[in-house]
C-alpha cells in the first residue's frame, strides 16, 4: 500500500538531517541549499521498512520565506512527522506548519524530538511536557513523541518502528480512478528530456499514454515512468512519481500545473469552497478579501466571496466562493490553504466542494443547497451538484471531478438517482445530466405555459414546436427542451398533432360574441354561393376589420368551413365542392378544359374563375398545360 510521509517544523530543527539519517538520502540537492545550510525547495526520499513496505518521504523547507514550498509538499502527504528541536522547542514555523497540515486534512502523525544530544535529561523532559501540552488541542494530541539524534543514531530505530505502525494502521483515503499528478518539480534530464515529478493523488498512468497539462492544455505523451526511484511501466496513486514527457520544454511547464488525461479536468476561475478560519487567527475574514491561495503546488492571488455573511470569524466554517484571475483545475475534496498578506501566514483553509463554481447569488436559497455539497453521502453531493448547475447540466466526465467518485461508483449512484427521479439523462450523446427537481419543475412550467396559451387564444388548436422552443424554451439547451417535451407527451398531459402541441382535452372554443361573429360570417358566404361577397363587405356591418376577425376566419378554415382562394377571397367549402363536381363531370367526355369551358359549366366571371382554377391546380385536381387544363390522374 503506497503511503507518503511528510516532514514539518521550524527552520534548522533538523528535518533534512533526520531524513538523511533514516534513509541515507540527502534531500538538499541545490548548491544554494548546501551553501546556506537550509532547505529551500522540496526534497524527496524513500525508506524501506521491510516486508515490501516502502515509505515515500517529502522533506519541506522550514524557513518562513518558503512556506509556499512547504504547502506544495504537504498537499500530497498521508501523515506527518513533526520535527521539533529539543534545544529550542515550539517555534513560529512549528505552529504554522502544524496548522497547514490541519488545513490540508492530515489527521495523524508522530513527533520527532531532534538534537537530544545537545540537551540534558532534565531539559528534555521539560520540552517533552511542553510539546505534549501544545499538541493537546490538535490532531496530534496523544501522538508518540520520539526523542532522536541524527548524529548519534539514538532513537532512530524507535522512530522507524513508529513509522511501521503508522503505515500498518493507515487507512487510505478514497481515491477516484481519475489520473492526476500535480507537478511540484520540473527539470531536464540529459538523454531523456523534460521530467516532472509529483505525488500522484489518484488513478494510474502507463508509458505511451496521451496526457494534458492543465490548466493550459499543452498536449504531451508519457515516455517513461519512475515510481519511488524505480522504472515502471505503470504508476499507481499514492506514490511519488517522475514522468518523462515527450515534446515539451521546461519553460512550457509551471509548478502547480496538473497532469491528467485529455478531457478529464475542467479548469475554472471560480471554485466553491468549504472554508474554516483557524482559531489562532487574530482577525475575521471579510467578504471580498484578497489572499494568497494555495492548491497543490500552485500559489495564486485570489479573492474570497462570502455568500451568507459579511465576515467569517476565527473558528467558524462556511461555504464560499473563491475567484481567480486565471482558471485553475481541481477535483471535489481537494484541500486548500489561504495565507494573509500581513502578517504573511496561514490563517484559513478547507476543501473544494465545487471545482467549477456555480452561479450563486449572495443570501439566496442556493447557499443552503451548496451546504449539501459538504455532505458525506455521495448521492447527496451528486444530487446537489446537478440542482445547482441548473439547465446546463453536467456531463458524466464533469460529474467525476465534481464528486471525486470512481467511475463505477458514479454510474451506480446516477442509476439510483434516476430511479428516484432525482437525476435525468437528457443528452445521451454527451452523457449530460440534469437535476430531477429541475426537470420536474420544467415539466410543470410547460403545462402552465400551455394552459395560459390556450386561455389567451382559445381559437388556436395548439402551439407549434418551433414557436414553443423560441418562447417557453428560449433559455434551455435544445436537448433539454426536447427531453422535457417528450416527457410530458409520454406522461399523457400533452398531446401532439404532427408539430402542433396542446394540452390533453383542449378543444377550440369561442366566446359568445365570437360565436355570433362566426355565424354571421359563415351565413354571408353560404348565401353568397359561387359569387361570394367581398370580405370587407362582410366585416363592415360587424364593426370589425381583418385583424380583429383573423382568429375566427382562421378557425373557420381549420374547421373546413371556409376556403381562402387568394387575398381576401373566401368560398364556402360546400360551394367549392359543387364546382369541383361539375369540373370532374366535364372530364368524363373531354380530355382538356379551357377557361371558356369552365366559364360555361360554372357560369362564373373571370374575377372568380381564375382564382378557382388556380386553387384546383394547387389542390392537384387539375394540371395546367399551356392554356388548357387536364384532370390529374389519381394514383
């Protein structure tokens, strides 16, 4: 089982010397580090503890100027060795490093009381008592305190024994199968090219695979791999890993970039965070405060937006949003640390609950929903992420980073939520999901819209799909619009007549005054017979113009009572049927019919004759050939 141990502690308390005594590896590799006698950059080593147990080690700098490097190293550790020099005891970076480990979610460790060869027994006892008392309110309360001397070797075996216990008792955190390696070192290796190193936080990667550097998106390929100093074909999560990359230069890569598979991460300039201000902080965190933000090996300036208060007091926790000047890539559950400007020290931190921040207004109901993102139950997290995202929804790939679940686990939860109508798959092609409550409310909204539509224009039999999409569905993704429509159709609440949609049971109806208008218009055209009246002459006595009567006229056409030939010329359908019968009878003995022939059998003037002939052409009863017409053959 791969486990990473990290050191923490004040400058010159012997962290690097202790690691060298334990492993034989000098973590100070830079000439400046050797010249100044202090650790500046992260150092890496490993310790074989027998029975195949190899412990990865991250050695961090203790100087306050390099705390950002310490955060980068501590971000991937499983437990900590807090190093305290017996001759000095608790010092400023002892406190800050311990708090940073707490903010990063480290929950266990051991204390190495170093330089015991420089103090007498009485002093050592006093320091041990001081350390135990100081650690009482922290996650290291009751942790073993092992006195050691890197120079004489005293206590080293006892420390190794305790490290074996920690490895055996360590319960690995739940990791997704999403490959991810935050880069904390990048360098050129002669004969190999560009190499990056980091602690692989999840997933696995093999030689030859395509990968991307996030957030920039530079594409590359894995040329070779080393895990805990050994060349391997496949590297697993939880190990210190070195990856030789193809086609990239050192200048193409920044510390804090994240190596992952193409299309697996989604950088964002807004994250949702569950944030806690340390009890030791002297001041509350105010809304919109600018801070130093640490995530993995990346440090950026950011601004904190509190959503349900104006400030967050020491010891308090809330959900908030952090906004960056450039997109960053994260996964649900990642730990973050915030440092103030003056004094420059860690004062707050927490975990990412939305690596693609949601659109949330301050003091809105969505803030309460955001608090569900901090829940331990994965199904609650999935459901809340979908509801907060709204109509846009989330793809399966996006849900993986929004929940930090394994692929099979997420599929199982989505299946369960789908059965409970708490999640819906509305786009199978891209595997995009929406919240069940949203889908249900959209269905209800559609029914309300159609009800209002019918009440507003009761003479219309329904609404065209295209018109519905551009009105009610104008703010919805097209796939979600069609999903909701098909859902209400399947439920039987709405019925479709080709492209026309209407509520089940809706019938065209007229108000009493409209019924009278209908009767008067219809009566005028029945009496008009084959020489119908001008529309204006019909509407004039009714005190109406065409616009006012348009609804009734359209209904009469839809009901098959009136036929509009051209312009404002209308015929009663029964009259046209009689004229059609005469024309058909004419063709019993004749093969073609001229306009004069039609005039003779109908008795109509050219004013009516030409529109009627063109109407029958359009209806495919007749076909015009030159100046004559033939009866179209019926198939």
